[in-house]
């Protein structure tokens, strides 16, 4: 990785920090999937979002989305349906409360709808980054081994430099989170939130 980031060429990318994933009334909570580390992320990331915005960086949020298909039923990939059988009509629907970023982080400059793990797959993210002159990403969100890891790897092959926030990401198990961070070391810089704020990497 190269040196310090230029604020105007940097963006904080918040991955999938949405009501249906995190809020106590969201789809995952209704399905019995709650996690304290995941729930704590918005409060941890909000100061960094404020810090980066004040320096002139962009704040972007990804929105995992289940678009409606026939009869309004959500289009859910088979692997996700197998993992999360509780997902139903209305969950992660475009424009819904559940799809939206949680209130602590909802003051973003732009959102990117996505239908798979990577925020680059079949989305406008790369186009937006190029048009806005963004060459560096600081990434936080969920889950470390899923949406975060896939997005970071796809950024790497596009020559976009990435910092992954070790305490700004989470998975459903600490060992899975740790293993995912270890696996990302060849393609990203791994730091905690306070370190990146003090060092002004962004």
C-alpha cells in the first residue's frame, strides 16, 4: 500500500449497515440473528464518517437489496435462501425502511444498491468512484467474510487502494472475523478506527 490518502480522492464505504440487518425490528432480528459486535458498528463508525466528511472525503453506503420479481415476491439467490430461510416479501425491498442505512449513519453522500456480496458486482460503484476521482477506499461494515471481503478484493483488482477497519467490521463469529481480516492483508491495509483518525490516512 502507498502512503497517506488525499481526502478529496478518498471515500468511506459503509457496507450493508442497514435496518433489516441491524435494527431490533429488522428482518435478521425477526429471524433470530442478532449479534452484539454487528450492532455496535454504527456507533463506532459515526465519528469516522464525521471526521472524513469534514476533511472533504465522500461517504458512501451499500444497500443489499432483494428486488421484487413475479407477484412481488423477492428474488433471493438459492444459497441465501438456504442460509436465511426467514427472509420474506418486503425484506430488503427497494425504497423500504429495512433496506435503508441505520439512522446513526444515514447522512451519506450516495448509496449503491447491490444484489450480491461484492458492491462492485452489477452496480454503478466503480463508475461513481471514477467519475468522482476516488482512488482510495476506507471500508467498514458487514460481514467481514462476505460483503466486506468480496468488495475489498474487487477493489484491489481495479487498482483502488483500500484500508479495512479492523474494529469497523464484524462477522457473526469472532474467529471468522479474524480469519477474514488475515486473508485480506495481501490486498488491503488493516487498521483500527482510532489509528486511521490519528494518522490521518484519510
